[in-house]
C-alpha cells in the first residue's frame, strides 16, 4: 500500500467559525469523492490535511456536552472578549485561544485504519511523544480522552484536549494543545465536563515561553512517524 500523503497548512490566527467552515468544506470534498468513487467504480483517494492554527478566545460545546458547563452568560462572554459555539464534534466543552496550538486533521482513515478509538490513541501518542522531547512525562488518564501530566494522581493536570467527528471515515476537528495559553479562561468552564482536575500548559510546566512553530514542527514529525505518512507543506 502506498504511503499516504498529508498536506500541512498553517492558518495562523483565524476565527473559529472560519476554520470550522474550511474543515466542513474539505470534509465534504472527501466524502463526495468517496460517493463518486462508489458510483463510478473508481479509486481516487481523498486528499489528507493537517491544519494548524490559533483562535481568538472561544468556547465550544460538543454534542455530548452540557450547556451549564459554560459558566458565563452572553454579557460575561463579551466582557472577556470570547465567543461561543455549539458544534458537531464529540466531547463536552473546551476553550481555544491565543497561545494554544490547535491541530485539525482532515484525513481519510481508510488510507490508514478504520478504528476511531485507535485514531484517538494515536493523536494522544503524538502529543505524549512531543512532550517527551521537552523532558515532560505525559500520559493518558484512564477513562478520559486527552493528554495529562501526572495522570491518576492528586496532581493530575490536563495539557491537551481533543474532540473529533468522523464521516465515512473522514475526520475533522482535533486537538487543543496548551502551549502559552492564558489558563485563566479555563475558569469560565467545566473543562470537558471535568470539575475536579487542573489544566496546565507547556509554558507553565517549563517556566518559559515556547516557540509555537517549534512545537508545531515536532508535532508534525511525530504525527508522521506514528501514523506512517509523508507530508507536504501548502500555503
């Protein structure tokens, strides 16, 4: 089987809804191609993408989330310069904002494996390996999706949240990896529906600002190694 190709694109700082619409467009292109393949008995492969970005302050609520996990009303949202969206990924509520590295894989899992749970574990592993390059021992928290520092201890703190959608084995949404994030914004939500665990960032753990491009490149390399794909940068 030919090694899958993934197009890597850095969107910079982009409005959440604009990035969401782009993901939906790319997802639809891939799904439509699969439908066309079936109709025309052809084998054209959908294009795979890794989109990287940062968002202005925004809270997003997944399909299984609870509205009451947002602790702000409309006026208070405006006061903290944040927006809010109910979206079509799995998971509960989370926060995105400046200093957080967001990665949206729009990939055809049929070019890799058809197992959404394995997909989530691979995403987690890419972050775990990336953190190891900074001398941090991170791991999974049993029963909870995402990446944690000192999981299963009283000092457990979450450094990366994830929530995905999959349609005809095409993925969208992805991860929010706290690099230089303003962690005070997490006080306005019950993060991922978990009210008794702390949130952290790479900056907080290391005591210094971390270049976002540096983390992004490490994460791309680790994604490629773990999933077994080659990359191509696109504008």
